[in-house]
C-alpha cells in the first residue's frame, strides 16, 4: 500500500478488514445465538458449562493472541497471521457441529479478537482518525451481527442445530478471501527483540491503562448469558421453543442497536475524548447488569436491556483499541495489541467461569451483581489513567 494511502482513512485495507470482520461476526453470532440452546437441549449441559466453555475459549485465544502480536512484530508481517486465525475459527464451527459432549466444546470455541488485525488497522490510518476507522470496522460488523442470529433464528425451525454450525463456517471462508484479496501490507522492519523483552518494554502509561481494561474484562461476561436469562424468564409463559426464538430475536435486536450507534460514537470519540467515551461504556455495562436484576417476562424491559447491551458493546469494542493506540509506539504496536487482547482475554476467561458458577450455585442475580460492581469500578479507575503518554 502506498505511503500516502494512510492519509485517507477509508482505504482498501480498512474496507478489507471491515468486510472480514463482517463475515467473521456473522459466523460467530450465528453460533452464539444457538449455543445456549445447543448446550441445554441437545447436549444436556448444566448452566455452568456455558461459563466454562466461554472461559476456556477465551484462555486459548489469549495465548494465541499474545504470541501473535509479538510474532507479527518479530517477522514484520501481519496479513498471513490474520488469515490463519480465520481458518481456525472456520474449523471450530465444524467441530461444534460434530461435538457429542459439552466438554469437547471447550477446545473449540475460539474468540475472534485479533490484535494483529487491530495493529494493521492502526497502521493503515492516522492518529486523528483511528477511532473512526475502528468504528467503521465495527459498523461493518453490524450487518453480520444482525444477519447471523437472525439467520440462526430462522433456521432453528427448519434444520438441526448442528447444521447451523456448519453453515456458520461459510462466512469465515469469505473473511479469508477479503483479507487475501483486498489487504496490502507496507514493508516494515522486523523487531529482533525476544517475547519478554518486547512485553517488558511497553510504556508505563499503557500498562496503567491495562489495569481498568482487565478489571472491566473481569466484569464483561459473555453475552450468551443474556440470551440464557431471557430464555429462562420467558419460558414459563411462552414455552421453551418460543422462548428460545424470542431470546435469539432479542440478541439480534441488540446487534441492531450496536449498528445504529457504532460509527457516530467513533466520530464523537475522535473529536472529543476516547477515554471519556470508553469510561461511559464501562459505566453503562454496569447499569445493564443492575437492570438485569429486575428482568422478567415483560418484553418491553428485555427489549430495552438488549438495546443497552448493543450500545455498550459498540463503545467498548471500538474505544479500547483506539485509546490503546495513543500509548503505543510503532515498534511496540504488535506486542502492545497482543498485551491488550491478552488482558481482555484473561478477564473474559475468569468472568465467564465466575458468572457461570454464581449462576448455577447461587442465582443469576449474583452473577449480574458481580458484573455490575466491577464494571462501575473499572469506569472510575479508567478516569484516573494518564493519557499524556
């Protein structure tokens, strides 16, 4: 990619990574929409199994992400690693379809957080428009995030859930093509430093930023718990099949809300304060958790809560990597985004397991209370982070 192309923030790299994000999101959301139903109705798994699966998946992904960020700096290349991870996700969908026991899913449910992709996205734009570029990519997520659960909901009445997982692998193949055909890398000098040398060399302000990110990660349990809760409160009045369908539809609605606010919030963060926008997102997630303490079969309340969920996700997914770019130099960028993803992954690993066990052995209310308190604390802590890196 010519050097001057980065001065135009909407270039072929941003579009290519956005399309790949769209297709991978469609795949992931198709699987997420039916996973709680697959676990409870097909595999007969307990509620805490969902937390273990989500948590172990995050843990495995974290190890890969931390290594891949550093390794992309080491070899001076990023595109091939991005395509490889999408191949892994497609293979995981096929594994889901073939699973006969819920324990098998713990090795298959990889997340799609890609520090190498985020690094290349930053390198393809400018500091003044980086939040806009991330928000554009997340906005392109939205058609996939809407189409995925919507398609899964429609298919539920006509095909077995295992077939839905197989269908979900197809968009991942489209994501690979988008990366291979559209994305171009600039030549960059490889970083010869070893793994720990690179990680230990990250700026102090960046490490300070990772503290509230990690705390929020501990609060930010998997969105599949929201689907599960909606299904639970609706089942007595609607029956299990209709309740599952409505729950999947509510998740689709949350992705519509995500789509509506993602890009405008990115533009707002570029013009004003990334930190303030991100802090508001953390706080809003805390309020969402407290709101779910009062969730029942009133559909209007569930519609409102799932909309808030979409808004929270839009803020956090775009603002965390965009704010991170303010702290990291060019030479540390891959390692820095690897460390960011690792911090997010460790938090997600623990949060999903903790909430799953609180859900099963205490009550869902304890899980939501746990998430709400930590999210509010993370918001307050983030406001104390110095951004004059």
